[in-house]
C-alpha cells in the first residue's frame, strides 16, 4: 500500500486515540470496524473499484466520523464522475471545525479538500433553464431533468449536474410540451429556453361516457337515401320468389346428377348380381347405390317444392302494385360524434 493510503489509515488511528476518551466498551467494536472498513476502502481504491471504495469509506465515516474518510469518499465519487455528490463531500470536509488537539493529518485533510473542491467546481457542467410564457412559480408548470422534478426556485439559475446525457421535459397541466435529450460535458455551461406559451389543445379520451348527444341536436351534415319500401308480405316479394326458385333449381339439379350416378350403379349391379341377389363382395357398391338413390330422391323433392313455391311467389308479386322503397341509409355527423343508421 502506498504512502497516500497509509496516511488515511494513520489519520483514522490518530482520531481513534483522541475520540471520546471516556468511550464505553460497546464503542470499541465500532472503532475496530471503522478501521477495517477504511482499510478495505483503500484496497478497493488502489484496484480501481471506486464504487466499492466509496461505500467502504462512507460506512467507516458513519461509524467513526473523520475528515480523512470523508475526503477519500469524495475522491471516490470524483472517479465515478458523480461530481455533484463529490463537491458536497469536499464541502463537508472544508467545513470541519479544526480544534487545537487535531493532528496534522486532520489539518492536511481539510487543506486538501479546500484545494481539490475548487478544481472540481471548474469541471462540473451547469444548465440554466429559462421559461418563456410562464413563471417558475406557476403550479401548472413542471420541469423534469433526468427523471427528477426541478425545484421552481432553481429555474433561471445555473444548476450543477454530472457529465451525462439527461432528458429534459417540460409539462404544463399534465401535458408534455417538450422533450429533449441533452449532452452535458465537463466544464461546459448550457442555457435552455422552454416555451410554455404554445400549449397543444387538451385531448379528452374517447369513450361513450364523454360523448353525450342531445336528442334535440341537429346534425351538422346529413345524407339520406330512400329507394324501396318493404311494406308487402314476404310471399308477394319478388326477391323471396327468386331465392326460393334458386334453391329449387339447385335441388332439382342435384337430384338429376345423383340419379344418373345411382342408375349407373344399378346397371352395374344388375350385371353382377343375377336374379337380384348379390354376395358380400358387392356390399360396398350396393351401399353406394342406395346412398345416391336417397340423395337423388331428396333433390327431386326439394327441386319440385322449391320451384313450385318460387314460381307461385313470382306470379303473385307480378300482380301486386309496386310500392316505393326498401332501404333507408342515414349518415349523421356532429362535432361530438358521427353515426351511421341503416334500416330495412
């Protein structure tokens, strides 16, 4: 371990000697643990594990407050580029009230903190946020930087930040007006002007609950078409007659087609089965014949009934005076809602 870290441990040892000479036995464990934490922190720092070093120095300082421990915590934060936190730790050491009995190591820690914090401040980037069209105290305005809401009192002042690429968001009445990703480099200072005046109109979520349509409201635009009426009964409607006739024709065609197949099967069986007696080898063919015969019979029945009924309806409809109508189509468009109404 180099002399620099030996100084850290030496400073801890000196403080342990002068720290509350009347300490009880229960505090001995805390002092021993603080010394071990400082030792581990120095080891981690030497090996480049700055987060582990920072955590050890912080915990050691919590157990046994010592300027040297807080100084090295600040240096660890500096290595991690957590510059704003590092400045706060340096400032804490700088504010340490020196006493006559403090060792030279303690005095040196305070002096080093004062020197290093001045150099650190030159590296910390700042961002100044200015509002246009609103005041920082406006309760409807919120500014978020790196997912943290900025205190309104900080608006217009140079805000110290770590070198990073944070996202800046301007919110007004719960509506996001602007979102921008920034690049903040060491030692640079930025000014961002946010315009809160140009606000987009609030858009309410679309739902049945917030779309009431007064019964007496007149539509802004209306289109209506009336072509035919459906006042006559179904048995006098030509469209029904044609539909039933079509079913009948399909049934008749099916009856004829399957009848021809059944006839072919019958002729084949007549040649193979003398005296109308067939053995088991022709059972499949006999079953097919009966199936086609049944389908053919049903087809003929559907065809005759369908054609008869359809033709009858067509004849009746021809004797009925034509009446206007059939379909009513209405399209209504209001500022709140559009509706389509189709009636038969």
